[in-house]
C-alpha cells in the first residue's frame, strides 16, 4: 500500500514521456493508432475471456472441484484487459504480461507460494454429486447436488 501513491503519481508521467518519445520516433498518427488498437484489443479480451472464465469456474464448481485457480486467472485476465483500456504504452506492456498464459501461470504459482508462506489457507465448499431418487429434496424438487459445510448461527 505504501507504493500505491507514488505509483499513481509516477505512472502517468512515465506514460506521457514514453508516448512523446515514441511519437517523435514513429510519428504521432502511428502512435495514436497503436494506443487505439491496444484499447480495442482490451475490449475484445475482456468480452471473450471474461465469459469463458466464468463458464469454466461454473463447470469446476459443478464437478466438485475448487475454482480458485480459474478465478485467479480470470482476475488476471480482467486486469490485463483493463490495463489495455488505459491509454499508454507501459500499461499495455504490463497488460500483455498478464494476458500471456505462460507469464500468468508464473504469477499464479508465485502468488500461491507467497500465500502459503504467510499461512493463508484456501477455503471452499465440498460438493458431492449424487444420483437416484434418494437425492430428491421434497421441499424444493431439486436433485443431484449435496453441499457439505459448517455454519454458525448468529442471532441479532
């Protein structure tokens, strides 16, 4: 959190200086086209990958698996897409790092290792798929999924 304020102040200055330098070398119209192309790519990635990641997480939940890795990948993809929407070349490079599957996998592994070192434990509900008439819930008419978990009642 200590780095957030300096980053918010320095990033726009660095972006502006880089855009001026690139515009000086390749021209202002190609630089503008590059920034607009990156924004269009960000919109495309957000629309396509967001839905795909959501469907993948739902499939993992339905099969009883933990969707944590899928959700983390989805957050990184969304972050990369949002960074592509921000005008600037530095944010575009950072977005590409988040969008490439190889670098994204490295980020996920490193984050998981850091969470494990700090003692964070992944929590998820255990789901079991059952078949047959004994799985029918008479009140709701649902059938097929049993969710096991712990709860604590807190009266107001």
